[in-house]
C-alpha cells in the first residue's frame, strides 16, 4: 500500500478531504488520483481528493494511502470491460452478417450496443468498488496544524495551492484578489472571471 503525507485543506460533506501534497512527495506522479494543473507555473504543490475514513479536520497532517491494485482495478473497469462489450458486439455482428446478408449499418448496431453495454457495466462496477480505488486517509499524524497562509490561496482556474509571494500572476475582481500558478491560468481567468470567481 503506497502512502503520502499532506495537510488537509478542506473537508466536504460527502466524506472527502482535499489534501495538499508537496512536489517532493512521490505520490504526486500518480495521475489517476489527483487533480493536477497542467500549466507551467513552477508550483511544487498539488491538491488531491481522498476519502476521509478517519474524520480528519482542516489543518491535520495526514497520511494518504491506496489499496494495492487500485490502478489495475481502474484500468480493468474503464478499459477492459467496455472492450469486452465491443468484442462481443463485433462477434454478434459477424454472426449476423454470415447468416443474413445485411448492410454495414445493420452489423454495426450490435457492436455499438455491446460497447454501450460495456460502458454501462463499467459505471455500475465503479459505483460498487469505488471505495477500493480512491485514495483514503489512513492515518492522522498530527491534529490541528496551523496551515501557513501561503498554502491557503487556491488558483481559481486549476484549484492548485499557490504561494501569493511566488504567484505567476494576480488579478483583482469584485474586490477580491486572485492568485495564479501560471500565466495560462491568469489568461483563462481574464477571459471569463465571473465563471471562476463564482465557482470558488
């Protein structure tokens, strides 16, 4: 079971937490578990969402873990099951085409139906095993840490933590100052500030 340490920034009512990880943490390279800003801003912080299995609070230093095989389960659910559905549909199409002389559009219908059935089964399986795939709080290392103010500022476009002193850009909108991890996020915000300001 892989584990990483981070500070809880936010606790949601849905039983999840947002945890701030530093770039030196090997966990930030696990793309399937986090929301990563793809813009270049030199920020070394990443925020992930994890199940709050131990009731962590804002400011707690926590250990985030994954169950073994979480990546393999994710791949199986989202790639293998729909692929099997597509293969079954294509097989049915071939059988129909051999028995009956039908057009290409008629043989494509079972293939599409097989793919859609595979996707539907994937969604149902994901709902059933989602707790086994998602990262979770496995240990509260220290309770009630004071989060430095530099870690509390969130880029409204990509939701990454930004140190205001090191921000690549800033903009005031509706009497509030927003900080950005990179110029790309600043430019995106400038195009439609209401969209991002209202979301935050």
